[in-house]
């Protein structure tokens, strides 16, 4: 075993230790990750486009070519492939994905999860709907997108240390993806690049989606892996904005999640009555948004991506998989309680 392979083995053991040793994930998230993400983001900030996609495509090509490059014998090729795959695995997890093993939202915030009781949910639902309707009445122009990046960053900087998020940096800006059509075809609005600490935004986002999706992906960049928690911080930061537009996006973008919770908890008559209280303009905006993404979506690729991501989340301690997004409602209710 040479020095390179020994280094890789040590780093691989570190990843395994972070995954299985209690509190090691939180140690990584608050001690190692802030420095790692700072360095990677600083390097990535040199170029305006996504380095993440180039690295992913390059990594796949490297795995396909390098094991066979000037090598003879099956054993040599297998060793080369295994070592290359191990380096990519280590980079992926130490670069960001070890955040999956940190303490959960409730533990870090020192709050008890609310029991999902119908009466408490109905009270929350009524307050939420009042706010949604109030801000929808204030926002008359949803085609013009205000500047939002610096304000959202400034709000993230005010979070308590117990939240355990990194501090957003001035040089960390959202990148536009290079193969945008592919992301639209599977309904990906944005994603966090674990190899270069870059947040990526789909450039076909509608104006009402932009601030919320940016705040969601920024929370991932700042150390949040849980999708429901990323939704929570996006909701919180947009709601605390001085801009009525951003405040409206906080409530507007949670409506699909809340709608699914309401549909499962309320009777049909109760659900229909609640739905009738939502500003028709908001319903129209969501309908337009839905048609926009459906026109870009590939059903086959979308289904494949959903299954793969569901499996990935479950394999990284998100037991509810892609249903995790909707658990943001319980987080909001627990904090507000």
C-alpha cells in the first residue's frame, strides 16, 4: 500500500467513524465542515458557472477510462477502479454529505416535536392561511423579481448558534446549471453541490419560486441535509424579510406541503371549506406554476430520479425519504408552540 492509498484509507475510516460514532456527525458539521465549505466555495467562486457538473461528468468519465488506461490484467483494473471510486466517495461525504449524520433539528434547537393533533393543526392552518392571503393581497406584481440574495444572507447571519449553521460568505453566489433542461425534465428546482460547496438554481424558476428555492439551497450549503429543515429555514428567512414579496414567497411555497397535510388530516368537507378560503389569485399562480413545470417534465426520467433520490435519502438516515419535505409543517408548529 502506497502513501496515496494509505491516505485514502484513513479518510475513508474517518467517514465511517463520523457516520457511526454518536455526536461525530455534529462535530463534523460544526468543526470540519465550515472550513471545508469555505475553501471549496472560495475556489468555486472564481468561475461564474457550475464546477459541480463538470466534476460529476469528469468523475464518471474518469471511472470509465482510468482503470483501463495503460493497465494490464483484471486485478490491476479492479484495484484502480476501487481506489478511484473510494476517492470520489470520500470527497462526496467529507465535502458535504457527512451532514446527514448530524444531530436532528429538534435536538439542536432543544424543542420537543409537536404531536400532530387535529385541533393544533387547524389553529396553525387558520393563522397560516390568514398570512398567506394578507401578503398575496400586497403583492400586485409577481413578474418582477426583487434583489434578495444579500438580505437572505443577512437574515441567516442572525440565526442562533444552536441552529448549527455555517455563516454565509459574500463570495458564495448561486450558480446556473449547465444542463438545465435535464434538471427541468425531472423537476429539480435547485440543488446543493457537495463536491465544490456550490448552490445551483434552475434558471427556469418562476419569480415566486426564486427567493424560497435560493434560501432552501443556501441552508444546504450552510450545513443542513434534512429537506424538511431546509424548507423550514427557507420559510423562516423569507418570512423575516422586509420585502412583502419575499414574505409572500415564504407562505406561497409552503402551500403544496401544507395542502398535503390538510388533505390527510381534515375531513373532505373541512378540507373543501379551508381550500375555499385561499385567495383565488394564489390558486391561479400555483396552477400556472404547475403547468409550467409539467410542460418541461419527462415522466420517465422524473419517476426514475424520484426513486433514486428516495433511496439515497433513506440510505442516509432520512427514513421518510422524499416524503421528508412535508415534515416542515411539524417543525414550524413545534417552534411556534
